[in-house]
C-alpha cells in the first residue's frame, strides 16, 4: 500500500509563548493554544482531505534554555484531544436537543392536523380554508428545527471533531529558526 506524502502545516513564531493563550494560568502542557494559532492550524488541516497525512512544524526564533520539543508536542496533542472531546460533547448535546425538538415538533404538528381535521374539515368558505391551511403550515413550520438539526447542523461538528482528533495525533516537529539578521552570509573582504 502506497502512503501519500504528508502535508505540512508550518507555524513560525518568535518565541514559544506565542503558541499559547496568555490568559490561561495552566502549565504549558495543559494550556490552551492561542486562538489565532489554533485557528491557523485547524483551517489548514481542514484544507486537506481527511485521509491525507499531516505534520505540524513549529519554527521558533528564540530557543528557550530547555529543549521545548517534547513540551510543545505534548501541549499541542493535549489541546486538540481536549477540543475533540468538547466537540463530541457538543455533538451529543445537539442530537439530544434534536430529539427534544423532534418530539415537540411532532406533537405540535399532530395537534395542528387534528384540530384542522376535527374543527374545520366540514367547514367551507374562505376563512375555514385559511384556518385549515394555516394550521397545517404552522404544524410543518414546527418541524423546521428538528429537520435542520438532523439534516445539516451535525456535519460541521463531526468534521471539526475529526480534524481535532487527527491533530491530536499528528507528528509535531519543533525547529530552531535562525534569525536572518543574525547570520553572516558574506565573508569580510
């Protein structure tokens, strides 16, 4: 079986702290990623097909005293694993809300159709027709939300959860990036 070449997502930072949310008091391994850094990584990951392998490269200009490779790798994996869990919980809540909406919608639709049939089926005239059609339309409008939930709302959550899960296991490389102005490219004359 031939493995496709991985897609690389490169993040260039001045220092390691730019990767993390400065308002989060947790230690680095448990810290949230900076919102902009997370959105950058996730938006690139969503560009590739789900089956395509991805690798994350973090370029650091200012290298800390202790080697940050394992710390950054663990922090990124923990962050995205946590996001996947939260997104999965959101998905379960959405389905629960969808079930509740479905039962409420079906009950309301039934009441509207029964009222229309019992009270207005033998009535003729413009107002009876308007009332009958109004009850039917109101009943079906009550089904809008459950139908929207079960037909459309769950897709983005599932996709995002899959992307987070994929990023929680993606290989992470941390690379020391030399500043261009610190390098001497020419020799003295």
